[in-house]
């Protein structure tokens, strides 16, 4: 059986100091950044996927968990890539243990790439037909990574045509103070719109004027240029009744 040390050594053999420096800047591992205190080896994501593909069958969940608590960023990402593979192939008990590992180690899933490589592929799929109240708890967390996990997990629901929890958490996180959460909410709203434009615009109708600008920009990124300008200028309004949101129109010059 392989050990976490074997994986760490495989990653170390692929390390590139120049890439490590660039990764440290990109993932804000610098003083004052959201990734401060982390350490990059300088291993590309494709190389990490190759390492994960090599070891995932022979690495136990215990060894993978130890890897997830490692000091290098790439060790943790590779551990998550391994857990995703194990989750996809595992039976129900193993999948449950993997979800427990993820939710018990959110302090080590401490950058946006780590969240985005795991929450939509482990947490979300697990909750598709289960109680989702854990997402409410995560969305209320003081830890930014847990709040991002909550909204990113809904990507799995969106792919299944279920938008309820994206909208529910979008409301809860509408005024989140962190850009990484605001961007994630906007991204998930955009994914809803990619599948059901009317549903996204219904959600935006009574919120877009008060939501953070970066969230709105992410949400409307795929809209037609004029429609984006209308939202950004505040020219879109609901024509529905006070009790519902259905149709949209632009304000005329007279304001009617």
C-alpha cells in the first residue's frame, strides 16, 4: 500500500521553484493575502492529477487524510483529487466517510482552488438526495472557506436542474464581506442562467441593485452586451406584482 509520504515525494520530484513563486502570488500566499501562511511546491495541476491517478487506488483514506493536513498546497489539492476519485468509485459507506473527512478538515481546504476542486464533486453530490441543512451551517460560518464550500456545493444541484438551494444560499450570502464568496455566488447564479435564464433573472430582479458589484458582474457575464449594461446601470426592473417576479422591462426615459 502507498503512503502519504510516497505521494509527497512524487510531488516534490515535480516541483518547480519558479512556478512555486508564481503560484504563491496567484493564490495570495503572501503576507496579508487570503492564503497567507501556505506554501507552494510549484507543481502544475495537470501533474497533480497525474499523481492522483497513480496513487488513488493504493492510498487508504487514513493516509489521504494525513496528506490533506500537509503543509504544502499541492499536497492538499492532490489529496482532494484523490478523494474525488475515491468518492466517484466508492460504495455508499466509503462515500460517507469521504464526506466526513472533507467536512472535518475545512480548515485545510483553505483556498478557492481547493474548495472548487472538492465541494461540487463530493459535498454537493452527496447531498443531492439527503438533508442539506449542513449547507446552512456552513453558510453561517466565520470561515470564508466554509461559506464558499456551501455555495459551491450547489453546483451539483444546478447540474441536476435544482436551483432552490443556490437561490437560498445566494440570499444568505448576498452581502458577504469576502470577494471570494461574492464571486462564487455570482458564478453559481451564472450557471443557473446557463440552464434557465428566466430563473436567474427572476432572482436578480429584486436583488441586483443591492448585491455587490463583483457578484452581479459574475452573474451576468454571459448576458448580451446591452443586457449587461442595463443591469449595471440599474435600468432593469421587474414588471411583476409585489408578490412575484416574472417579467422584466426597461425603464423608459419618463421613468414609467
